[in-house]
C-alpha cells in the first residue's frame, strides 16, 4: 500500500487567484460501475483533520471526471478517495473497499490528476458518519470575499443552522464592503434539509430571491438582488471546515470573484443539552522542516508534545522511515544522509494529530 505525491512541475502561466480547482480524471473503473465514489480533500497546512471538501458521486461509466474548487494557494493537501465496493455506505479498509491517497505539495495553480484504477491501495481512515445525530446544530464561519474584476476584497461571515428533527436549514452570509456599500450586506434563507442524503436547499429572503443548494459536497445557486438589479451565480464546494465558491455577477454590475469561509465554531444540541466546540488554533498545528546537508530539522508547537511517529514520502510516493537523531516536544532531528536529492514530505504523528512539512534534500 502506498501514497503518491503529485509533483507540480510547470510553473509558467500561474494564475494570480488565491483559490484553485482540483480536476480529477478517472479511468478503468469498469469493476465499480454502479458504486459510489467518495473523495475527500484534506488541507495539510494545519492538520489532516482540516477537511476542505468532501464529494460523493455515483460511478456511471468506467471514465469519470470531477472538478472540485477547494485548493488554496500555498497549501499542501491529501487527496483521499475510495470506492464503496460492498455498498454499505461506510468506509472499510482495503481490500473490502478500494482506497487510495495522493499527496499534493503546496499548490501554485489548479491541479489536474489523471488516475487509472489500480491495486496500490492505502488505508486512508476515511471518517464514517456518526452513529448519532444532534437534534440541532449551529456553525459559525469567517472568511474573505474577493472581487477580481474591481480588485476589491473584504471580510465576511456566515451562520448555518441545521434542524435535524424538522429537517430544515437556516443560513445567513454577510459581506462587509461589498457592492461599494460600507455596511455589511447580508443574505438569509431557509429550506429543506435531508441529513441522510446530505442535501439542503435554501430559498433566499427579500430583497434577495433564488436558491442555494448544498448537495454531496457541491454548492450551487443563482441569487437575484433586486435592490441593485444584479444576478449572482454561485458555484463551489464545501467540506466540514471550509466553504469555497466562485461568484459571477451580471446585470447593472458585471464582475466575478470568490469567497472562502472557514468554520470557527459549532454548537450541537442533543437530548436537551448543548455543547460547543471551537476549532483548535491552526497555527498550533503547523509544522516546518528545513534541510541542512544530511540533517533535517522538523519543528512544531512544543505544547503538542513529543512525536509518536515520523514517516517520509518522496516525489513518487515511496515511504521511508527516517533515522531520528533526537526528538523533544515540538522538535525532531532526522538523518537523511541516505536520501537522494529532491523534494520530500514528512508526516509527524503527535497523539491524534498528523502534521505535514515539506523539505528539499540537497546533495
């Protein structure tokens, strides 16, 4: 079993946008026609637990293509995906389900992956749905909107409330300084929510109209803003921790841009009790690595403790277990004297966390 590191070789013609697409072209899926394919994009700039997008799609033919808007400039990612071979709706390690992991170094542009079905499986520990659901869940999101046409940007936030009992969704999204208005512009909407099928549709309130649909990792919609006479078309993807979508405005204003939001807090209510969890500060979960000849220094927040395990993958996905010279809380020194020149990615396991750091080995 192995992971494969997808190397980004061409650097010419790099887009100035801060968000990029992952385009995946699958071939050889003949044995799995009629099965579900699950794809999860995990941001390694903080922790593999930072889910940027999670998409589920039916395999209707041996060839399948996906375009997922989820990559942020400069961040490395895991691309974890599996075919639900036995059709029970949950992930089970290979060989029961067929699963793979690809590693993408810090992105500089949109990434295209051509993947042919093979038996180089990896246990990706794909998270299965919880056995219990809250009766109600509210999540807070903060982010930044960018208008590429007018070279403008500003802060924003959102709130999503999921009522599992009545199967309804309420949502609001605000953009501060959008449309040239100094105060926040806020859209709100309500609609049906199906927690089993992972589908929700919000119908927008006045002065807006139209719908926004969330379905198996995709976010799409067309919203009219009667006050300004514009139509806003939305297309993007979402995961547990991130929402990222493109928008195109037409009418009295013609412009395009994007909006990226990160989950900051979730409150769930079950059996009459409420619990609140706030995401761990992402800066605590970052690791860095630097190579000095045959020695690599790996550093992360000392409060996380001593590393339980360290593994390294090379550019073609080969796994090595480096010789550890010493390790203390937040620090490890690796002997890489036997490594050839080139880029590598080190995965550091600390408790339940797995941190990733890129380094380049010189001769």
